[in-house]
């Protein structure tokens, strides 16, 4: 199956597989069957085999999956070994919390810099990441490889900022502005994060349990 034809649902399950396999590896589990993996994740064994078949043949009949090898394969598919370069724009409460607590390196991203307009944070370092003025942004992008930009900025400037970054060659955005960003260029990818969606999903589940 061509990767272009893989459904979004399958792609969104891959990080769950990777996270679960990391946990199994850390527990010292050497091999696991699709049935046991499904029980761990509340996914059917047939769904797991179907998902994995989109990317090749994993595991052996009667043996199951080698946890370490499968973790490595899925990590490779997800690109965690590509050493992506990332910068953050907006170092308010959310941006600061992400820099301080989110394990970027474990997901294959190196956070090279952050940018803000506040004199209070410009010139500081947060968890090893230097914070620069927005005035330095364009020059930094021209001189350094940047694969992904994390946006934790006000909605009022989100699309304008994204469009400017796209004109500078940025093609990946992790967007926390709580609005859907877009581009006419198909090579530009957005992952739009809406915290309210997750909370409302929980609201539905507890209201209809």
C-alpha cells in the first residue's frame, strides 16, 4: 500500500503503538502477540495486524512481535530518528510549560530556539532553550534548518504569522492557537491542537455513560 493511501486513523494510531511498545520495553517484555498487544491497548488483534500491514510485514507466525524491533520499526516510520529541528514562537504560560516539561527529544525533535516579544523572557533560557526577540526570527530561519514551528501565540496573529513563516520555507506547524490554520500549499502540514475538543469528548462520555 502506498503511504499516500494510508488513512488518517491508522496514522493517528501509530503514536499509540509506539508509546505502548516503549512501555512494554521498559517493563522488560521481549515479545508480544497481536492479541496481547490488543488487550493492552483495547484494540482488536485484527485491527493491529491490518494497521501494521500498511507498512510491511512485522512479526512471525507463532512467535508474535519482538517488542524492541517493532518499537524501532514504528519509531522509524514516525520519523523519531530523523532529528527534526523545531522552534517555538510564543513563550507565555503554555509555551513555557511545553519547553519546561514536554519530552521533545524522546519524539525525535531538537528544540533549537524560542521567540517572543516580551522583554521579560527575551534573553533568558528555558530548559536549555534560548529565547530570542521576534525581530531575530527571519534571520534565524534563513541560517538554520527548521522543520517544525510550534505556535503558542494569540489567535489574532496566528494565520498571518503562519503565512509569513510559510513564505520563509516552513512546512510543519504544531499549532496551539485554538484555531484552524491553513495553506494553499499541499506540502505544508498543520497539526491543529484543540484542548476543548478533548474535554468535550470527555463531557460526552460522562454524560452518556
